[in-house]
């Protein structure tokens, strides 16, 4: 989750009132944040805010927190209003960028009075939105420039790799290729455009470079200081709606500092738009739904009051609330999202807990007891239990495992449904590393081994954990299955050693299985087989392919097996 530093004094300046540190601990909750840490520096008190919502980038800065607190405390109510004045500034977008980085949206914010803390927050918001919401600049990259140094019109164009400009932090020109190779940001983000025939550049009418999205700004125009009064905001990416939302977040945060927002006309080869668009969004919710799920006796007017404190404009009509909410939010997809805001405004700590009245007594789930029994069994075999994350990424599940399924599902084949060709991906992950739900466990064990190559061998691991599979027949389109995975690593490990453990599992759990030779790219040919129980394939066993071990940086041979536990759930455990 995003974490960022804010000054107590700056927050209170933006809210318009001072509070004690203890009061701020509660006030942060209105903005879906927690006070993670506090310290004093040069007589100033600073907070580390820990945001608990990756869908609310508008709350990832002092401006966003202060705005939410003002409304939650009733200093303002209803819909925050931001006036957008029309300008005559035009940005022309090059058709050649269609398959490189096709979209850009822009705005001007004038009349800013930027001090050190405001500048720090501007940089923080820019980085947090691009890193988390923008998936490390892949989906959203942000540039903020000193507009007084820019000569419109502005051109977002495809550039030859030999073109030059002075990148931020340097004092001499470099070619675009040199920037990707030598500049710190070029090495970090250059992979996003490195294989493209041209590189994107944002330049003004005099040919001055503003930036090379999504990598680095120019030293000449891209350095905003405390003396900057007027800024030009540039946001690029692949999804026009997503970058429009990011633009709304940035410009309204700057407006909280007293800035005046002016629009920019963006001319694409086949259409034109004016940005930013701060038109409020609309939603409707039934009031009885709010009352029922909240478990609170709330009058219609009370619900209206609570929603107005969360920046909604509310119109009550025939048992429904017609809502208008700010354009910098994109998280209202269901009535539950509105309910959450009602409860935040009401205060979770104000809700009286009630002991549930149940006619039956609870007891442990029998299948969970079975899983625990399997764990005890594996520990008894001398294996070490590990618990790894269900969240992973496509690279770990496919590319590192020597499987083509990641980029080319049609080439994946069956591999006896282990793993399936499809993977459940997260739409807005907090990090590319945690962007999907795993569909098999062996990659997690190999990841563990790769991080413990300095430890003594043999290393004999197991995990009883969940894998998430596609199931179109279910409401959620997914199913979570319990699996057992084992990995053995030492210089003389073989298929036979893994099979001996599998045989011991068979004897203790009381099932019979067959092994059938198979082909699987993650394992050495001729040393891999299907595990078949009652005519159905329930798992795989084999010696891990050297290419896979190299991908993980593991120098020891590894033998492994993995199987579903549900088919082995037998009567003694009922």
C-alpha cells in the first residue's frame, strides 16, 4: 500500500485548523489512511501516512488528506467544485505513437505559491500515482513543467533515437539511446520503450524538449522549484480513461494549493478533446440497502448528511439517493462502495458491537483438519514447511517455469491442466510483482529456494496452500483449490527421492495412484510424470528442468511434485 510523508503544519494549513497528534490518528481514518509513524525534524512534526486503498490516488498526498478531513468534519459539504478556465494552448499528438505510447492528456495550473513542503508533496503525488496506480509508469507516467519556460503549441511526437536533450539532473546533452543506457531513470524505465522503432518526445514550438515519456523530464523545463508560479501537467499512457483520472487527481491537488486550472486542447489524428474534464460522475443507491447492510437505524436525512461529508452531492427521491461525486474518483462501482463511505463518515468506532445469536455451536472445518494432518505428516517426513504468498505474477508462473502460456496461451497445450493456460490477474495491483493469483505452487517453492541459496543443503521443503483457477461455471469465475507441493534440493536429488515421499504420503493417507510418463516444459524430458488417482490426473512429479533452475538462479538440482488435496480427502478425516 502507498506510504508517504506529510507535515503536520502543512496538513493543518490546508485544513484550516490545528489538531493534536492523537486527534490526527483518528482524522487519518477519514482518508482511508493510518498513522504509521511520527517524528520531529527541525522543529516540524512529520507523519508517515499508510494508505489502505489502492483505488483512491486522490488521497495519496497532504492535499487529498486535508480535503477529505475538511469535508468529514463538516467544514465543507457536498461536492467540491473546481473551475476550469479554457485556454488557447494546443498539444498535437503524432500518429506514429499509436503503437509506442499513444495517449497524452494535459492541463495548466497557474498562480501557485510553492514552498518546500508543497514542492515535496507535488513530487510525492507524482511518484506515487505513477508507481502504484500507473504500474511503475507502464500505464501512467506524469510530468510537471515550469510553464513559463514553454512556448506553445506543444507537440507529442515520435523521435529518432539519435535526437538529443539535457535530461533532468544532468548538464550536458545526451541522445535518447544514451539516456536509456546511462541515466538512472533510463535504466529503470527504459524497458517500457526500448524495443520501439521511435521514442516519444514532448517538445514545444521552439523545439525545446519537455520530456521523454515515460522515462525522464528535461533539465530546462522539467525542474519545478519554489519560484515556479505556473505549471504544465503532462500525463501519458495506453488507456485514455486512466490517464484522464490521473490528470484529475494531480490538477485538483494543485488547486488545493490555490492554483487556477486551465484546459488544453489535445489534437489526435482522428479526434480532439479538452482536458482536464472535471465533470462530476453519477451513481444511484437505495437507502434501504444502506440501512440493511450497515445494521444501523439511519434516517434518509442522516444518510444524506453522511454522504455530503464524504464529498457527494445528494438528491433524495423515492427511497433512493441520486449521487454526484468528484471526477478524481473512479472507485464507485457498486452500492457497497457508497456504503463504505457512509460507515467511514459515521465512524466505525461509533458502531456498538453485538454478540451474534446462533442456534448452533461452531466447530472446526473438517477439510481444514485434513490439511493440518497433511502438514503434520510432511513435517514427520523431515520436510520444512514454508508459507508463501498467493499473490505472484505472470513471469513467475510461466516464463521462469519455461512455459509458453504466459504470452501465448494457444501454445500452452494441456500439460494435464497443470498449470492451466489462464491466470487470474489483478486489474490495479499495488506492484507488478504482486499482479496475479498463482495457479500452481511449485514456482513459489522455487522462489523460496532462489532466495536461500546461501543456506546449507539439502533443502527439503513443502507447502500446503491455495491455487486459484479459472472456473467459468461459478459466479466469481474462479475457484480456490488446496494443494500440496514438495521441493527437494541437493546435489544428488533424483526423481526417485521425490517418488519415495509421494509413496509415503500414499500409504499414510490411504489412496492408490498411478504414474504415467508425460511431457512438461518445466521438467526434464523422461523424468516427469502425471499423478493419476481414480482415472483422473491430480498432479505432477519430476526433476525440474535446468533452464527453469537457471531462470530462478538455483545452482542445485531440484526434484518436486504437486497435487490437489481434495481427491485425497478420505473417510477417516470426515
